[in-house]
C-alpha cells in the first residue's frame, strides 16, 4: 500500500500513527505517542490571555517544540523539566518548523506505575467475572 494518496491530481502523504518512534522520523500530520525527556517547560499566555505551556521534548534522535493549549486536560498534569514524560499528540508544521501539539502528557514514572496498577486491577476484575 502506498504512503501517499491522490487528491485532485496532487499526491498527499497519509498521516501515520507512530508509537515510540524517534522524533527525527516525525512528519506533519503524524499522530505520535511515546516517551521523551522534557527539556523545557514554560507557562505562557496567548494573545487572548489564555494560559498554555511551551515545551521542548528530546530523545536520542533530536528535539521538538511542543505546546499544551488551554483547552487540553494535559495542562493540569504534573511533570517537570529534566524528567521523562509519556505523551500523546499530533505533529504540525508551524512557520516551517515541526511542532507537537500535546493532547495528553504525564510524568513517565507515575504513568507507568498507574498503568501497571490499572492493568492489575483489570486482571483481578476479569478473574472475578469468570468465577
């Protein structure tokens, strides 16, 4: 299957869903999720006075500017610079630079701890349901 689709005579790349893919492989339109080092976290205001977070995420392959906008539940999540974070978002092209808009983000250690315990609870519920 081709990675492009024809629309009106022009070829357009199909968006991909990438899990744990290196940052340098991301392209505009991709949906991504994985883990990265949070290099920078700054709270800012847009021109309408709404608060957003300006972030920089990095992995061994490179780094990317990321935003958490005021309407995202990730805005209230707890994570700090120089920690690894788990994230989910979409890659866009803004002023000829790649930018990640984050939909969900959490401290990677807490996320893994929560995920592990949530899985254990699901297994216990499954066992109870089968009994």
